C-alpha cells in the first residue's frame, strides 16, 4: 500500500466505523457510545446533516450535533466521523476536530460538489472517505478521489454502499461487487470500506454482506448502530443494536491473500459472486417476462383469444435458437430453456383465464 494511505495500518485489526444513521440527542449518542465494544470499533459515526430524497423529511439536527459527537470523542476515546456535503459542513466539522469526513453518494455524483469539498479540505491531515455515487459509474467514483488528491489530501479511502436501481431486489442498493472490485484494481493504494447497512436496507443481511466484503479483502466496515433501532429517526430498518454489532464483528472470518490457499478462496469468491449476480439478474428478467405474460393473458381473455398460439411459439423458439447460437449456446440447451419459460408463461395465462371464468360463473 502506498505510504500516503498507510493510515489504515494504524489499527491492528480491520477498521470498524459504527454509530447511528443520525444524531438525535446527546443522550442517544452517549448511550450508543457506551454500549459499543471499544475493542472492536475504532471510529464512532453519526449523521449531522442528512440529505434526503424528498423534502419535509428529517434532514439532521445540524451543527448542534457536532457538540454531541465531540463529547463522545472526549469521554469514550473514539475517533469520530460524519458526512459533509458542502464547504460550510467542512469548516464546521474541522472546527469540532472531526477525525474522519466522508462524502456521501449523492455528493459523489456531482463533480462540482466534490470539487468544492476538496478545495475546502485542501492540505488536511484528516481522513477523507468517498462513498460510491448513487449510479453505477466507476469513473465518477475514481474522479472524486482524484479531485481530492489534486488538493493534496493524503489520507483517502473509499466506501462501497451499493448502487441505486429502479428494479426491486433483496437489496436497498444493489452491491454490484464487480464495480468495487474494479475500483480496487485501478486504485490499489486506496483502502476500501464496505457499508452493509446501506447495501441491505435491513438488519437481516448485514452479516452476510459484511462477510462477503471480507472475502474480497476489504479493509473495514461502516455499520449503522442504534440503541433503539425501531425508534430511529432515519433508516430504522437497517440499524442494529450495539450488541448485535459485537456479534457480527466477532463472527466474521478474515481472508488474507498472502498465501496460495487464501488467494484461491478470494478468487473463487469473486467468480461465485459474479455467478450469483448473473443468476439474480436472470430470475428478475424471467419474473418481469411473466408479468408481461400476465398482461397478454388479460388481453387474450378480453378479446376471446386462445392462450396457445402455435405460430407465435414457433417464432419465439426459432429466434431464441438463432440468438443462442450467436452467443455460443447449444440448440439443445436453448430448446429446454425456452420451452420451460414458455410453459410457465402459459400456466400464468391459464390461471388468469380460469380465475375470471370462476368469477363469472358465480
């Protein structure tokens, strides 16, 4: 690792950043800090300013929260971290001696905003972390790091928090691990932190995503932690109690590629992850196709048209076999696959017609 980013080596274990999504009160902050395991967590985080998608939502307590964050640092010895989205945020955070500042996903997507923050931070010795942009754009992510480097900011890191998607998946923000892995290949001197809270959008998947990050040799985690998660003012579903955080951090297995066996497991995990993401995409596409088939079934029933159309089926099969051949897939495989999909589509349409007939008979 490049010496200028050797700040991550300050710790004798992977970096753990934890704390509430939002600072809500001094009491809340102190209670969370009290319950966090200091042997496992080095940095206490809290959102002071909260960029929200829609207006009239809770957008953070503002500068008063920096007093509470500073008190956590003074009383519990944590380094402290918060998000900054403009030059004024930077000034206030530095005034309160915040150790780690991160640029959020909505800011990373805007080069003008990143440049403003970079210039406000020029020559800082603080650690500056950059979350991936909300959209899957590797160049924007790398570009944000380069803008900070251009202002002589030496202690840099990246945070992988997943990418927004129009389609509903099991993730709040699709991890698209390959983008983060490509970032790591292109910028190997920049430590990579995983934010499983924002990737999952729920508590249940945090351990799984955290372990996957360490399978890829990430350098640390940022996990949202709240003493009373269900009562949190923002992102309640993805926050976990401090005790659950301790369980997760103790349970995670670390991977190191300094031996042949570990390198094999890391590469295997990368390839299996690519398969998992492709399988998920295939299933989502099939589900979307069935949704369209349902609409066709509605039209067929409305116009008294038979479900099975032999000429249409012949056309689908022939086109699929030709396309599969171009992609290096055997005719036998394509035939089995497209027949299974077509049969499922017919069953969907039959259910629609039978249900309507049943309702009419009543």
